[in-house]
C-alpha cells in the first residue's frame, strides 16, 4: 500500500475516525471525499495499512479514469492473491462466472452472468469473514468500472450481517459508481494548515520554509497537499523566490486546467486572477474592478467560491493557472487596483509593493511605515514581508537604505531566521556607513549562522565594539551582547559581567526598546546566576506582553524559578511566553521557550512529557535556531533522566565534545551533569566524578552562586560517598549551606538534607542520615521535583537494605520504582526494581492478571495499535494518565515496547479494545507546558 512510506501529515481527526471505524469490525462504509491532491488517497492508504495491522483481511483496488471502460479490472485487483481453495468451494456457476470475469477462463454461451458474479463475490466474502473482519478498499471510487461496482453493490447489500466493510476515497463533486451500504460515514478531507504543510514539506522533501512563505503557500494552495508538494519541488530546484515574486506552480497545472482558464472571457479571467492575488477581496469590492456580470459568471461557473468575506479560487489549481497565464505587467496592474480597495493599511501596502517592479522611494517609505506598525503590534512575520518589500523598492544610493537593511535584519533575527540574516549581510554589511550603522550590522552577524562558534561570535562582537559608536542604543546593545557572551555562552567572569550589565542598563535609559530589553535581560542573567532576584524596577521582569519573548526578562525569571524548584510559577511564565511567541510568529522565541519547558519537565521527572517537548523542538527548530551542541545535550539529558544505561553516557560525551568545539560552556556544563547522572545509573561513581568535578569547580570558580543552576552537587556528593571520599562530599555541603540560607532556596534546602543524609550515613550516624533523606524526599515531593524525589528514595532504600531494614527498604524502593515508572524513566525504574529483588521483594508480576482494570484497558488499546492520544480520547482521560498507566504496565509485565506488549497479552488486547470501541472521542487535555 505504501502507507508506511507516506504517512499522513496533520490528519489526527481523520485517522481517529478511521481507527474508530475499523474497531467496530462490522459492516458499513467510510468514504473519504476531497479535491484532487488534497490527501485523501494518502489517508486511504493509511486506513488500509491500519486495517491490515489490526487483523483485517484487506482487498484493495485503485480505480483510474482511463480504466473506467475496462470491465472487472477492479474486481481483479480485489481478488488477486486469494487462495484457490476459496474459489474451489463455490458452486460451479459462481466459480465459472468469476473465472470468466477475471480472465482466468474462456466464456461459454452468452458469457458470465452478472448475478452469478455477484453471488460468487458474496461467497468469497463470506468465507473470508469466517476467519476475521474484511475491509474492501477502493481508491477513487468514482472511476470504478461499472461491472465491478455492480458486483460489489450486490455483495455488500447482502453481507449486512458479516464483518465486511468498505473504505473508499472519492473526488468531491463526483458520484460513486455504486450505492454505499446502509451504514455510511462520509468525511470531507480538507486542506492542511501552514504548520501541517511545513511538516509535509520537511518530511517529504527535507524543505523548510519561513512562516511568511508557508502562509503564502497555504493561501495559494488552499492546503492542497499535492499542490504544495509540487510547489515545494520547484522551490527545492529553483530556490525560494524573493519578496514580490509569486510562488512557482506545479508543471502539470497548464495541462490540467490551463486550457479552461485560457478560454475564459477576459473579465471572468480577471475575477479569477483577483481572487488568487487578493485573499481579502470580496464580491462587493470586485465590483469596482470588473462588472457584476463577470463576478456572477465566475461564481456560477464554479471558478471562484464565496467565503462570505472574500472570494477564493474554487480550486487552487484554478488560481495557479490564472496567475501563470497572467503576464507580470498584468499582475502588477491588478495589484495596483487591489491596493486601492484593500480593507487595511498593511494589505494596501502589500499590494502597493507588488504593483512595482523597481525602486520607488515614496512607496518604499509607505511600506516601511506599515511594516513598523505591524512589528509594533507583534505581527513579526507580516512585518518581515513588508520590510523585504521596502528594501527591494529602496534605491541603493538612497540615504534611507542603511536603516531599511538594519530594520529587516532586526526582524529576521527576532523571528529566528539566522540563515536569512547572513544572506542579507553578505550583500549589505560593507555598504553600511561606518560607526553606529556598521556596528549594528556586526551585532546582527552575531544572530546569524556565521556566528556558529564562540570565536566567530566574539569576532563579530569585537568588530562592533571597535566602531566609533555615538548612538546610545547601539552601545547598550553591544554591551548587552558582551554580557550574554560571557555569561550565557561561557559562564565565566560573573563579577566583571556584573559591572558591564550595570553600564548597559545605564546606556539603555536613553535608548530604544530593543536595547532596553537586551540590557534588562543581560542584567537579569547576571543576577540569576549570582543567586539574586532583580532588585530595582529597571531590573524586574517585564512580563509576557512584550513583542519579543526571547529577549524578555520573564524568560530569565522562569529559568531562575526552575532552578529554585518553584516549578508551578516557572511553568506558568513559560506557557505564557510560548503562547505569546506562537501568536506573534517568533520562531526563535518559540523554540527557546520549548527548550526551557523541556528542562523544567526533567526537573519535575516527567520524562515522557519532555520527550514530547523535544519532538516539538525538532519540528520547529529548523534553519539554525537549534545549535548542534544544544540539540546534543538535550538528547543526553533525556537519556540520563530516562536511565538509559546503554546510550546515555555516549550521548553526554558527544554533547560535551560538540559544546567544547563550539566554545559553548553552558551546554558543556549541562551535558556534564547529564553524563554524571548517566554514570551513576551505570553504577560507575568514578566516571561520574570525572564528569561532574569540572562542572562543580567551574561554577565555584566563576561565581555561579545559584545552587540550582548546573546542579552537579547532589550527584557529585553521592559519587564521592560511593568511593569513600566523604570529606569531599562534606566540602560540597559546606559550600552549599550558606548559599542556600542566603537565597532561601527551596531546591537547595532539600538538596542540603539529601547530601547531609548521605554524609551522615557514611560517618556512621545512619538514623540521622535516614531522617535527613526522608526530609529531602518530603521537600522534593512537595515541590513536584519528581526526579530528585525518586533518586533520593532510591538512595534511602539502598541504605535501608544494607541495614537489613527490609520493610523500610521495600517501601522506599517500591515508591522509587513507581515514581520512575509513572514518569517514563524506564531505566531508573528498572534499577529500583533490581534493588527490590535484593531485599527479597518479588519483581512486579509478569502476568496480565496483575494489572488493575484501568491498566488493563490502557494496555489492551496500546497493544491494539492505538496511540497515547487515541487511548486518552477513547477512555476520556488525560494523555499524562495514559502515560502513567503504560509505564506501570511495562514495569509489571517486563516489556519495553508496544510490540512486546502486544505479544505478551495477545488476543486480550483485541477483546478489551472492542469493549471501549463505542467510547466517544473527546479532546485530550492540554499537554503540560
């Protein structure tokens, strides 16, 4: 079928409906209707593959327009490959009729009787259905040859009591060649949105487009998947067009609809072209450009569709053909007229820009002003488009050109288009006047892919600082970037950076908002890493109402709260920042906020949620937003928190190497903490010390007083105790205690108790040590710090086991195993289970009867092939609840994958799946974060 190779993108609702239909395992029909290329065939393929995996016998045919006149070609496809024994059991007239229809025998007499063919097909279906459900799959059923359609209609009309169903796809606006069974569900397959188109182009073509181009592609394609892929292939071949140039259209458009468009009267064709060029144009507005009769003709002929507030081509292929048929001069002239009737200043500026082919300083100024208004409203993606147009229409020798270049560069950097920043500055940087404009250009270089290492970043920054800067804004920006370089990249010289950040704040008082934001954030990073909250109004968080979430102080505050273990408050800030970035189209802010949410989920111990967040980061982090060191250390952290003893140490070592090569100390420190945790999971405290000691010493030497940043202390102390270096563990405790007390640090207080407990046990005061560890467990639990809670329980259980306190050990280790399992930390859950075995506790039962009823329902649906979201919808619970149940199921049954689960519980999965097949799908709860 090929569905495995071309899985549907953005079709969660349709796939859910298909799965529900298949789960019924009874008669009926599901018809997928949609326009040419919208993706209904891909869904049909996926449905056929799902049916095969869930135990259906799948009979399939793909109808073709050119084959409509060929009798029984569809029937031949449907019955191809079936065993001869099925036909041998039929009565002789039925078997002979089918053999003739399938060209396996010569006709006799008057030829095959259509009724005998139908009866024979019904006999085959009955024999197949005796062994399990049957799904007949017909693609493009409107082109199914009539004899096959008649035979199917006959057989399905008499198979109502059998588990035989029909899955068909159909072109919208056509009729099926056969009547459907009584129970029929028809799904209209609609176009994909911009996000789904982005996923489609990335998956199929490895093509990543910026948000503005994606929105234009969505507009001109109506979300049609085939159309979008054909456009994407052109873009891969020829490159993405510059602002003002239309997107290319598929090469087959002319063959499909070009002749029809070419034959239209000029005024009707003009209506179609206007609807393709202006997505806000309604019928009343078009009355100013063409006659009402032309608009009426376009509507009645099905060329355009009235959407209420606008007219759009009835099919994207029609719109593309109209654009292709129009000359550039004709398109520009129509854009000029559309500008006159545009309902908003930004749409008027858009059409004005597209009406011109060369520079025009007056129009460029108008468009630049409209872009600035959009940026001020937070509509950054649209602002980028207008800024590109403004630069295109500005003469190379115009005094306003440097400002236009820098405005566009700033916007591209803010939405995370690093590669486009580089492309712009490759051409324009040396043309910028020396002094503040040139310094701004070098600062923008810091936001591009060219600054791919710390050395390159520092070079661009030093070149900016070397310019004669007489502009407060540029000076404040340069100082702020220097702080960011030292603090956020190198994590060093915090005492010097403290002074620089104060100077940047002073310079920013008379500067613009961008400089003020960067200066406030630079100061916030220094204060956060020094373990100090913002002290003055100029240093405090600016909330999430700003137009640039990436540069907001709120982002730093969310990190500080996460380090302190105040996860609820941190999550609230990060979710607000994420939603603000999503609303404003800020790719950079969106991805960076997701990174912080992933880090928060790991602190909470929610490994499964962190894995989902990483998928979002991967989906949104194209174009250089995510550096290789950052991507590597996120995967290392996930593996370490999961307890993956096979791969986590190697991932951490790779991340450390990448970060060191790039000169990004922050990622190196984070990767070292992950590597230390991975080494402890593997039972190698010496390797943990080798990983963690450099991180601990660096943060101490460079003045990182925030005890929750780069949290190596508890893991390093545990490793020291394990190798009997108790004095070193005691030194960590002595360094932490005054900082924790001065900062009133929630995570720090629990961690001091955790380390104090380990040291006390090592010193022989086991009772005091266990009491300290129990206090740490309670404190971590109260703060929702699930990973630290479970790790401390594991340490406590091990100590109790060595004391031969079997009951206490079982309780602690069982709690640890359950918490790890519920959070998706499968490796750590296994470690805790192994410790339980050592105290004589039985491993969790590997018998499915040991599952609770709720766990059994979840296990059955998972084994039947349902995703976590689909299980949540079927059982009307949250996705996180499903994940928790599955983690416990895996631990109890001793399996690690859905495939192993299905093999373990066998037919029970199908039986339980049937019990919940009537459940009404509901929206799953919003993912955490």
